[in-house]
C-alpha cells in the first residue's frame, strides 16, 4: 500500500513538471494592430473659423430733410422693391416754405420788369443826351441786381420743391430691411438712420482673423444640411481692429446661397495654401487621450512607444496634428487605448 502511494505521488510530480515545461515552451503571441503611415506634409490644410452672413450692400436709410415722421409703411425683415415707399414726413412746414419761395420769386420777377422798363426809358434819355452817363449806368446796375434776385428766388423755390419731394423716403434698390427703428411721431434730422436695407442677392461671409494670419484666397462655408459652398476672398480691412487686434475680411459666396440667412453664424474652413512642415492628417482613432494630453503610438522594431502631439483640427473621421515625427513613420491606427510602452505588436496595414 505504501509503495502504491509513493508511486502515485511520483507520477503527479512528474506530470506537474511536464506541464510547467509545456507552459514555458508555449509561445506568447503579440497582439495584431492596424497601422497607418504618415503620408508626408499636407498640401493646403484647412482651418475652421466662425463667420457672420452679411450682404455686400447694406445701406442705411435716412431722410435728407428734417421733420416729424407721420407714417411708417414697412417692418423689419420685409422684402421691398426699388421705389417702394418706406416712411413719410409731415409736409406742412415744407409746403409753407415752398409757398414762401414762390411768393419771393413773383416779387423778384416784378422788380425785374420795373428795372427793365426803367432801363428802356433811360436809354432813350441817354440817346437824347438829357441825362448823365453815370445816371444811366446806375439804372443798368439796378436791372442786373433785379435779374440776380430773380435767379436767387428761382434757386430757393427749387430747393423748397426738392425738400418737399424728400418727405417720402423710398427704397433706392430692392432688398431686405434688416432693421427698422423709425416710428410715427418721431422727429428726425437729415442723415439719421431709420433702417438698413440689405441686398440679399449678393451674400458674403464676414470673418475676424487673428493678427499675423494671412487670409487665403479660397475657403468653404458649411450649410445646415452638410453641403458646402465655395468662398472667394473679396476684401481685407486696411487696419486691424483697435480693441481685438483682429483683421476683418469678407469672402464672397459663390453659387446659390438661399440656405444662408442674413446675420446667422456659420462655420467656415479656409485653405492655408502651401506646405506645412510637421502637420499631418491621421485617422481620428489613432489619437490617444489618457489625461496627459493627446498622443499617438509609434511602432519601432515591432514595439510601440507613445509620442505627444498637438491637435490642430478634428473632423468626423480624421484629425490634423502637428508633431516632430518624420514622414513615413508607422503609427497604430486602432486600439490605442489597450497599448502600453514597449509592448510588442504585430502590424496589419
């Protein structure tokens, strides 16, 4: 019985030793990872900004004469046509001015008739040598003065008529009224803005770019349905804004822009022409964020090492990064959250 027990114990120890040798001999397979190669420096990368939809032509609407508003014919947001009436002033004072100017003209014309009749009589007298040359010249000067007073009265009457015509404020062109501030009963001065008329047929995107940023010639604006419209640079401010030190630029929208609303904020991507060293586009899954900043995993001799990067822009499926890594470097493109430094991996492009 004792020998049987010893035999059993010896067999068990032999089996355990064989199992340990089998486990040590079994190979440890490195995980299979998907990799991507940095494709070199990016040509024409893009940078996103927020812009405001504006009309190329935004005209302040104002009266050219002073007065009290008697009627307001439009509201903000309304589309108007060329020549449409917007506001009306109380014209009673201007009508009195016109009547006064007409009376002054009639009096000046009457004085001119008398002066011309005197000139005719004195011309006969000077021919008969019954008056002096000085007296005749005095009559001539009186006739000229009367003619000048008629011209002044005619100009004043014309001004009064023009002022009366300006009691109705009409749209100089078709467009959309962005805002309307004038109200009936309000007393206004010449040039005081009462509304802003925008030409919605020519839309632009207004941006404020940081100092030192060179505005590119082209860009794109994103619409609500995911579509994009091309942009073309039209105008750059001559000086930076004093408060923000940013530069105002305007991009003209090419193509149908019915989906854009005046005053709305839109996303704009601008093409940064030329090559940028150390800037790459990678799959967004290749980024790893574990609280210590964004990083990627570089594959070197079958092992992975983390490399810190700077994220410049994020898209739905890609990210634009800045790094010191050289073009052609192999990165892990999927499953980066499972990696540790010096971990052996097998590559699957």
